[in-house]
C-alpha cells in the first residue's frame, strides 16, 4: 500500500472517531438521555460535527486526495479506493465553492426556519412560516448557484438526493403513474370498505416490542450487528455495517403502524448491514442515494409486508403475542393493512395514495423553482391539488402544507425519492420473479431469507459504489419505468376490492 | 473573572467534551451496542480516554494551575475554584511522579491480569491467576512508591479511595465490629430461619422494570436528570448532576435482588444528582471518596430499604405489579429481605454477614502489604478466615478468593470503603433520628423524601469539597465509630430472629 493511501486511511480513521462520537450523541439524545442532559450533550455534539466538517474540507485532506488522483498513484488503487478518491474529490470541489460566510448564514437561517415551521404547525398558521420559507428558497437557489452553477437549479437539487436523476425522467415516471393512479384510487374509494372497528383495543407495549423483534429477525435483520431503540419518530442510523440501529414508537391503542415501521426501518437497516464490510468508514458505504435506500425499506414494508403470504408463517406467533388478534383472521388483517383511504397526512397514508401525496409535493417544488410561484400562493395550490388527486381539502395548513418538515431546513428535491423508491420496487419485483420464481410461494413457505439474500447480492453489497441508474440497469436490464409499479397496484387492489 | 480562570474553564470544557464522549461510549458498550460494534467503539473509547489523560497532565494545564495558585490570583477565586485549583494541583504533582514508561507497563500488566483472573475464575484454578496477582502486587507497591514515597504503602492505598483514612482507624472500627458481629451471626444462624420457598416462581421482567421505576421515584431519583439501562452487573454513572444513569439486571425467577440493586444504585445516583450544580464539570463534583459514596447507596439499600416501614406506603403497588406477592404478606417479605445466611459470595450477602466478607478482604490485604504473606498462601488464608468468621469453607477458589475482580486490576485498598460506608450509615442514622425524629414513622407515613432532603442538605450538595472525616464531623459532631452500626444490627436482628 502506498504511503499516501495509508495517510488517507489514518485520516479517515480519525475523522470516523469524531463522527462516531457525534452520531452516538445524536442517538443518545433521541433514545435515552434525560431532558436536563440536553445542553451539554448538544454542545459536545456540535463540537464533534464541526470537527468532522473541518476535517472533511481541510487543506491536508485536499493534498492527500490530489496526490492520490495523480495517474501513477491512482492506477495502483483497487476499485473501491478509486471510487472513494474520485467521490471525495468531487464532493470536495463542490463544497469548496461555497463561501464559508454564506454557509454559516445558511445554517443559521435554516435553524430559525425549522423553529418557525414548528411554531406555525402548532398554531396552524402558515403566515408564521411564510417569510422563512421564502428565505430558505432564496438561500437554496444561492447555494446551488455556488455548488453547481452550470446545472438547472431543480435538477441540481434532485441530484443531491438521487445522483443522476433529473426532472425529465421524473416527469415521465410520475405522469405515467398519475394518469392511471387517480382513477384507480377513485374506484377503490367508491368500493365497499373493510370494517376496521375490530382493531380497536389495547395492545401491550412490551408485547409489541416482542412483535418487532420477531419481525426484524424474520426479515433478516442481524441483531449481532444491530439493535433497537424508541423515539418520537422512527429512523435508522448506522455507525458501520457492524452496528446499525433502528427505532420505533409504540402506542397502546394501535399495533399496525409500529409493525410496518419495524419492517420499513428493518429494510433500511438490512441494506446497511449488508454493504461490503471493506467499505466501512469510507464514502463507498455512505448511502446518499435516497431513492435506492428508500426502495429497500419500501420493498420490505409494502411489496413484502403488505403481501398476505408474508404473514402466513408468523401470524400464529403474532396472535400469541397480541391476544387481541385472536378475534381477527389473517384475511381481515390483510384487508386492513391494505385499507386505502383518502387522508391528509402523508406519513399515515397507505401505499397507493402515498404516491399521490408525493406527486403533489413534487409538482409544488417545480412550481417554486421553475415557475417562480410565490410563497403566499402555495397553500392554495396545495389544497387545489389535494382536491384534484385525492378529492379532499385540508381544514387547516397543519394538516396541509405545514405537515412535513422537509422544506423548513431546505431539503427541496428530497420528496421525489420516496416515490422513486416505490417505482424501483415495481421493477425489482418483476426481475425477482423472473429469477426466483413465485414470490407469493416463497413467502408462504417461510423462505423470505432467499429474497433478502437476492437483494443483498444484487443491491446491498455494492453500497454507494453504483449510481441509481446503474443499479436499475444492472439488476433489471432496462431503463426505469413506472409501469411495473402501476401494474402491481392494479392487479393487487382489483382483487382486494373486487373492482 | 480573571483571564486565567477563564482559560481554565475553557480548558475544562474541552476536556469534558472528550470525557463525555469516552463515558458515553462506555455506557453504550455496556447497555445497548450490538456485539459486532465492539472493535470500533473500543477504539474510539481508547482515543478519547487517552486525550483526557493527556490533557489532564499537560504542561499547558500545569501552567494555568500554577498561575492560579499565585497568591494574588488565588485570593480572587471563590471557594469552589479554590478547592478545584488546589485539588488539581495535588493530583497533578502525584501523577507527574509516575514515569510514563512505568505507567504504560502497569496498564498493560493490569489488562493481562484481568484476563487471567477471568480465566482462572472460570477454571476454578487459582494457579492461573497467581503469577499475575504477584505482579500486580509488585506494580502496586512501585506505583505507590512513586506517587507517595513518604507514606506507608497500605495507608497510601487506602487513601486513594477514601481520603484521610488510615489503617489505624480502620483497625479500630473493624475490630470493634468483628468482636461483636461474629457471635451475633452465630446466634442468628442457629435460630429458626424464615421459609423462603414462597418466593419461588416467575416474575415478569417488564413488571420488574416498573417496580424499579416505582422504587426510584419513591426514594427521590429525578428522571428529568437521570435514566436507566440494563447491564450484566448494576452500576451508576454520571455525566454531571443533570444526567446520572443507573443500571440493573433482571432475572425471571427472582425479584428481590433487582429491587435492592435499584435502591442501592438509586442512592448513588441521588447523591450525584444533588451535588451543587455549579460544581458540574470540575473535580469538586468528582466523588472519589468511595466510602462516603457507598454510605449513601447503602443507606438507601439497607438502613431504609431493609426497614419494614419503607415498604408500607408502596407494598400494595408492588403486589399489583408482581401478582406473585399476593401470597406473601409484608411481614414475610420483611423477614426474607433480612434473611441472614452464611454464604460464600459477597455480592449476594445480607447486610450483616456482608461486613465479615469485607473484613476478611481487609485482613488479607494487610497480610499482603504489611506482613508480606506470599501469594501462594492466600487461598488457604482466605478459607481459614471464612471458616473462622462465617463457619463455612468454599469448595473451590471461584467461590473463594477468585470471586471478586478488584485485585486483578490492582484496586487494593478499595474493599474497606464498602464497610466504612455502612459504619458511617450507623452514625448518620443516629444523627438523623436526633434531627428528624422517628425514622420508622417518617417512612411509614410516606415521608421518605424528607430523609432524602436531609441527606441532600447535609452531604450531597457538597460533592467532593469536604473530605470524609470532615463530613462525619460536620454531620454527626463526633469521630467515626462502629458502635452505632453494631447497635443497629443488634437491636434489629434480635427482634427479627427473636434472639
């Protein structure tokens, strides 16, 4: 190994130690820290995050990277290190374009905006948030002009969260979907709905924890390389492939949401646990392709978890842990977990209407960055689209445009990745069927681990070294299309709702 | 505030950030980290501990401290900072006397010795551990010759864990106790014993967790400034008075141990939570007086927790959480939690025989450091003393001399602090009765918080700024004596066992 590569490795080791401290503080603050511990934990967390940022933009690192980019050094690197060096160089160049003053202003504005958003949401009053949203839009434009002056701004934003993706492709995919989805949802809503009153009751929290454990083990989450915690909102975080953590939130009067959160976060975690362990601690393991990441969590949650056969091998155990389910047949359970409702809140939506929630956000983001629609017109635009696609109008902005925090911290361009994930899933399902045969049968036979192994081999092990379009091409052998997802929806819901 | 004091504060802030990372990694490794996460967590933990050690012995710190020790600066400091500067100077001088080479050798030997001890214990074979123990004794002697060349070696060791304590005082206290305790235990063991078969059964783990929460809240543990975790062995750790954490271990077939661990660790935690918050992040809050620290955990565990009146206000709630207790009256419960047995293992002993377990260790430590008894004679000496004081002889060294890990890492002089804690408790109880009246009545009336408040005011708030002898003097107005503890034992157990 060359001395310079060794230098890079040592540098990354040091950066990872600080990064680990920052992440562990983050984890602890959300899962267990008592409230009075906040101030000092936050102070330490800021310190370590700042150190990581400084190290990742230092002259020293630049020198090391540039040295390794020289042909005579570069040629000696193996594929992973080639990827790492190139990717770091690329990030370095983009980050260096941002003036430090501006970056600090941006962070400050974003902190204030998040606080204003929270206040506005609680007060159900968009006007509190509006000036901050306007500012964040301006700052985001400026940021992208610094980072990627040659790219159209909204495409540059989309690229941040899904490399190689552009709005031309997304327009095509989302339009394909929307045209068929809106009428399908109307038909479903008009059909007779399942009776959900049977599900009302008490579900012991500790029993729900055991259900989570059962589900995670069932789908292939490795408890030797992962663990669980409890937080207000479920999330997944990983220190490396050897320590990936998922959280959940349990409610005594409801048990289905926590089951699907467990499966969803479990999907994210299985991805991270199965990245080639050689990539640990490098950008080759940093999954910043959110569409692909989301495709894995949603594959487990929706394609597998909302399939009746998924539950056949374990339903008895669920009933044993949650005796309330004694009164509920697997058939009734299956109908309820696929109960389509036209509702206001994205995070509570079923898999079908969820797509429309995302399309609304995508179209509004385009209206902001492409058509220059002003902030004060956005609530009206939101409500108009809700009525058009879902046939309902929010009573207030808290259940409308204020419901998600994404725009408050400037994460424009993030929303589409959720739906891209599902679109990819439709394609993965088609290919998986060709290669593994009948998926329903595999699930019913308790062979879900074969599916996990397939995903490990086809997608997970590569970590971040393949770009989203390359993954789709390599796995499915064709371009991205929304047709498989739409076909999956139509077939599945025509049966369930006897359309 | 002087510039130099500000410099010290900034320096401590930085040191505390590293210290917090090291402690949080420690916490995480024991409570939640999945096993494959070990290597990288350990690496980060070593890094931060080393940084803290380097910072605590740096030339820069020495310069700051020396500057603040100058009369014109020193006089401007408030009492706390005077204490902090003096104490840091003292530690600095002692630490600087240890050659770095030797320190590293010592740490290395200690790591190897711990591993050998574990192996020996599992194999029930003292000979595996003997050469390491011999080495640790030699290293400890050397260490103390460096640190405190003018002090008699065993007194210097005792001083490390209980400042101002010496073997002359301990000899007096332990002899006083032993002379009356050995015959008392013999009488108790000869008396009719309570029937403990009723306690056999299953205790739901989650219900035990709720019992722990109930007990901690009852005695005054503040969940806004503290939290709980689960580990192999219970312990308490604090980041500051605002974040103190206790752990426990729950077993399905036994519930009493976990209750008393909760109360014991809760006692430690209440101490730390109630130190003057201005002391946070300084040596004024570093409780290195283990006897005093232990006196607080043992006061809650034994003096309060093993008093029948403690349970009167909460016994119904315990029965509700652990239905097994429906068959057990409070009277029967009281007898069981004070069931005296001559048993082998210190950590499982009742409060009476516990004293004798400690005295045995103390006498053996003196034999090692004062009389130069060789390592190969120690198991025999152990067994002889067990027979003499407790009337039983261990079948093997695992339940004899190998049971505790303390000597394996060189913590000679630590054991006596456990019993000193109980001796202090006897004195505190006397004074508390004078000042608060009938303690039994306070407990029975659910007024335990008044007791906690008294301890807060008399002991906790001072943190480490008063030395053990000063605390006893200030609280009780007299010299340390074992008479109150012995009187407490005699009165209590004469009644329980109708002697």
